[in-house]
C-alpha cells in the first residue's frame, strides 16, 4: 500500500482553495495552477514536452486542459493507461451566507459547527472523518489522487512498465468542451509516441445508492444521457373564445404527464435500470403578455440510457408523444362538450388530429416542398441566430425549429421531436474484447488485494449513474445511433458539434474509481477521508500495475 493520505489531502485542499466554477475565469486559474505544480516536478523539468496546457477548441470560453505523461523504464512498452478527471465545479450560491467559505474547507467546517444541521450531516461534521466544501467530492480529491500517482511515477519510472498519461479537463459540468478538445491531443500523442491506450480510469465521485447502503462502488462503463425536446404548436385563439383554438401549453402538460417519471421509459441492461425521464424545462414561446393563447410551447426532458441508442429513444418518444397528443385531444373534446352543455351553446366537432414528427422528418419534408429557398433561408437564419450570445444550445435549437415551422404548408397543431443538447454516449464494459477483459480482470484483482485494508465492501456495477466525461473516450453506439443525434439536432454544425470519430479513434475501455461521499452539487458536499485519500489512490495504482504487467 502506498502511504498517500497526507499528500492527497494536501493536494485536495490546494485545489479546493481555487474557486473554479464552470464558465468562469476560475477555470483558467486552476489550469494554470495545476500546470505550474506539475511543471515543478523534477521529471517534468527534465522532460518539459511531457506536459501540455491545451486551450479548448470551438469554445466561447477561454479555458484549458492539462495533460501530462510519464514514460516508464521498467520494461519498454507502448501500453498506456489514461487517468482522467475534471477540475471545474458547479457554483457556490447554495452555500448562502457561508458562500465566501465554500472553497475553504477548514473555515467552512468551523462555521458549520454554529449552524443547525440535518442529523447525518452534523454526525459527519463532528466525526472528523469527512472534509466539507465545494469540489472536495466532485471531484478535486479524485484529481488530487491522480496528481499524486503522476508525481509518484515521475519519481519512480523504474516501477512503471509502460506509460501513465493524466488528463485533467475543464468544463465537465456544462458542455464537455474540455474532454472533447483533449481527444485531439490524445490522438496526437498516440501518433507521436506510439501510445497504445489500453484503459482509462476516471475519478468522479461515488455515493450510496439508497439510505443505509454501505458499499463503495466502482463502475465499469457509464450511463448515457440525451435531452429529447419537443416543439409544440397549437391553434391560436382569444381566451374569450378558448374552444375555437387549442393551447399548446395544454398539449405540453399532457406530454409531461405522459413522459415524466414513466417507468416504461427506464432502460434496463445487465440487471441495472436507469431512472425515468423528468422534465427540465417547460415553457411557451410567447415573448410578451397578450390575451391570445400561445402559438407554441417548448419542453425538454432528461433521458438516461444503458442499452438503447438515440435512434431507439426517438422511436419510443414519438410513440409517447402520439399517446399524449391523443389524450389531450380527448380531454379537450370532453371538456368542450361539458362546457357546451352548461352554456347552451352548440358543440362543433374538434377538427384536429394527433400529429407527431421528428425534426429530421419535418426538415426533409420542407426540402421536398421548398427546395433551396428553404435551405438557404435556414442557413442564413442559423448564422444570424449565432449573434445572440444569450441563447444556449437548447434555446438555439428551439428557435431553429420555430423558424422552420413557419415554412410548413399545413400548420395545424403538431409536436416536433428533436435533440437540443450534447449527447453523452453510454459505455458498456463487459469483456467483449481483450482490452475490456484485461481491465475487468485487473480491477477484480485490485479489489481483492485492497479490500482487506478497508472495512466497508468495495462493489462493482456496470453503469456510472451520473453524467461524466467517461462518455467521451469510447463509443458503444453504431453509426445509425449517432446519425439520429446529428440529423435531429437543429443546432448541429453551427451552435453545437461533436466529432464522434475522435471518440472512435481513442475508443478505450473506461472505469470509475472515485472518492466517496455525500451531497455533490449541494451545500453539504463532503467526502469520506479514508476511502477517498487512501483507498482510491491505492486501488487505482493496483489496477495500473495489473494492466501494465
């Protein structure tokens, strides 16, 4: 066992002290601090080309990744293990009046002793077994573990049979510009140094899966995440004649009722099941108040996948949208009939039919109907829309769909289904090839060796349950699945683009061995010291050694 606790704790505190909120200048500050730290190690003073500070590409923010590698001297080998982790954090506003101490763990914990805290939080605070603060768990202690191992092997390359490459990336908490940019550098290093990437180890946080769960989890592969989005049009009317039209918000409400928390949309694979989708935004697109019903509404949902492809999800959600639309029309008709009876006014048959199509279907229809006039108009519109820096990719996509809809010859009520944000691909690591099999065996051996030094069970599962940059070092989807993303994202190639070929070119099996704790992204974020500072680095090191034998 490496005696690493004190040094990893020191590095953790150093990193946490730098407020590195995503999309802020703190990302630049922490990348520079990490670059200078690693550059000060004697190995990197002698090998300055083995550390790289890389600016992200196609990014509206100025920020940087840090990549560094050590070439082992035990036996010459091209085998290379990648350690990866992100340096950015979410914001600190949730700390309220203690936000000025959020990045100073000792001060924060002292101040928290004066607060009224939930019982488990207070117990952890008083135990001395936990460190509190923004980023201690997600995931600066994980980065500290990687930095410790990088330093260790820079001082002991004779113990390394192969190569160790550390990637510390920015922007994990938002758009993953960091890892997507790092792929280019990983490809360059692979070509220049003949690196054979055999495995990647991420160090994002792990938490209990349910109350009373004492397992410390290691994950083989990761969940995938999509953001299916719906542009919903109605039939505008004055609110005083409400049954002469149909409110798109009414249809949107039925859609959310149908999709949110629906267990039919949970994806089971290898005995593990995703949580169901849930709404992340629901709004109409009226710019100001009027007494007319809205022309359109916009809804999007978080959607996790284990084995389904983005193409599969479109098929399933198109079916769900048709069910929701029909339910909305039935309910509308029923209420209209009741109102007509009560008001002694004639009932007029509802004229609309449920109509659902994907963005790709609508786009192709409009090309057939309008040819280059439509294509050129939309190209110009997309370019002009880029000038509005207030629009994120999700609202940019909605505005593109809204503009395309104006070209429809039949503008009766409809639902248009599309993707409006980054697809974080699912990854399965099941032993289907030699690299995966070696990684699984190396991990199992490491757990066997390390478990005797730790009191709680160390368990493995197949899918890391949170979004992480693990998604961007391998790809389990086929080309049809990826095309379903690009063909159905209206911002593709303008506001948003991912080179999935870069991922295929790296395509390395990945696991997650990360710090353990509670309340990541919340004001009581905390990590358990012994597992995070001692067990995690030793588990990771054991896997590295097993892989490079």
